[in-house]
């Protein structure tokens, strides 16, 4: 029996919230449908859970955030609420050793998903806005996470959607663009709208003049480094002296003019190899959102909401596209693709902003990763939802994490 606090309607457009949640559910459902039944217990990325976990996790998270933390309801299914919230982690220092039989069946998981959605949909009008936004954006972020999990699942273990890779050809020459000194506003003001705990509080930083590469570092650029002894990226393979890229739908000859996906260690090593460095978080902001007149924009291209003409995001493409694509998304300084087509590594460790306060309902979201080994990424990838493209949004990964759609550019 579920116990609840006295429920009162929330002051918010129920229709718009319900539509946003339904859209996010549709997005993740479509990704889960790509998994063949025989692969449901696979673990494509060793550091992450089995695929089945993610199917139940999103609903467990929604129930725990909205029904329990916000509305004071009890557990829906105590065993599955907990299992799908945390998974089965191995003891410290050991590799995962769980077995498929340690998990619910796919049918039981689908029933749990259905039950959570049915009950939550009756409660949406009573929930506060913040837990709902947390649930929606958490699901959108997991859509990207699950996208690169699928990317690492063997092609024969999933239903491949028919798509054609973006055209690829020669890579442009490296071009550096001078950015004059100025201010960069990092973060979000309280009351400005929803943001995650690590986005607060907005503060200004003075940024000395610097130069930044107009384009993201391409596969062709990075290949020169590999030929000189640098480490090959995760999604590359070499057969008989020829390099190939593991695309989302097929392996293809290495597309020279696509951005290279690398971890932060590889990005930093390349930058040092050419005598440059990675941009800091504030340098990225100055190049992306600043203007020669000293103003700051909502997006590199201005104030218009993100559209496909501005960049490669929102699942417009399954893979990257050329680093020269979408010139209408260039910044006021003429720097290309600062939003979309690959998150961009910075040299900035993931740390709290002044005034940081963790969410009461999700206290570990950010602070568990303020450890000096996670670094900030900015911008967004082909699998990043447009809702997450706000200037204050911060992504982060361990510096040796190789699976994400993470790119980089260099600064002087």
C-alpha cells in the first residue's frame, strides 16, 4: 500500500511536462528496441552494467525522484526499485561477476516499466517542477549514454537502422583564430530556469587573449600523431596497414574530415605533440558565447533555439559529420562547431562553482565526481538532446574514458 503526503496540484503546465516526458520516453524506447532479444544481458562496455539494467533504471529513477522524494510515496516494488537504482556492483577492486540469472527476466522488467509509467502519469500534476525536470533530463542524458553503449555492441547483436554515413573527404588545414581578452560567464543564475546543481552559481571570469583552432581536431590530424607513435582511439582499427572507423551502423574507411573521438589523455597528448594545449572551461565559453563587442550570447550563433542547421545534435545523424559542416552554427569569432558533433574536452577538472549546493533529492549527482580525475566537457554531440545545449550545461568524464563521443580542439 502506498502512503503519500497530501497531494495538491502543482502550478505548471501539465500538458507541456507530460509531452516532454513522453518524448524522452519515446527516444529511449527506440534505442532499447535496437537490442536483439539474445543480447539483452550483454555488457558492451565492461565498466557499465548489463543492458537490461538501463531499461529498468530509467523508471526506477523516475519513481524514486518523483513519487518518493517529491511526493512522499512508498516503494512501488522494493526489490526492483533498489536493484534498478543501483545495479549489482562488484566488490572494490574486482571485475563484475554477476550472472544473467541474478537479474529479473525481460518480461518482468517490461512489466515493471509499464507499472511505473502508469502510476507516475497519474501523479504528474502534483509533482514540483524540479524533480520532473531532473527525471526528464536524466533520461535524455541516458539516451546519449545508451547510444554509445549500443555503438559498442556487436552489429549482429542489434537491429541496425538503415542510415547512410555522412560524406567524408579531405580534412581542412589547421587554422587558429585569435580571441581577444574579455569576460566569460560560467554557470547559471538562480531563478533563471532549471539547471543541474553543478551549473550554479553564475560567476564571471576574466580571460586573457588566446588563439583557438577554428575546427575540431579531425581524424586526419590525429592520424599523423598515431603514425608518430601516439595511441590509436577506441573506435579505430587497423587491418593490413589501412585504418577503419567503427561507425554506428557499419565499419567504414577512416573518415578524414570527421572529428576524432578520444579520451582526455589522448587529447592532451596530441596538443602537447603540436606544441599547444587544451582550452580551459572559461576559454571555451569565451570562444563560444562571447562577441568582439564584449556581449555574451545564449548560443554560438545567437539567441535562436537550436535547429538542425546549427549543428549535429539531437540524433540528426547517427555518427559525426565533417568538421566544416554547419557554418551557420559558427560563433561570433568564426569558430566552428562549438555546439554539436562531439563534446569537447577541456583542461579544467570537474569542480564545484562558488555557491554550489547539491540537490537534496540527488545529492551525489555532481559531488561524487569532484575527485580530480574527471574533467569538464562542453558543447554536445550527435546524440545530445537540444534541451541540454544551454551554455551553462557541463558534462564530465574520467580523463581515460574512451567510449564517449568526445572531441577536442587546441589553444595557444
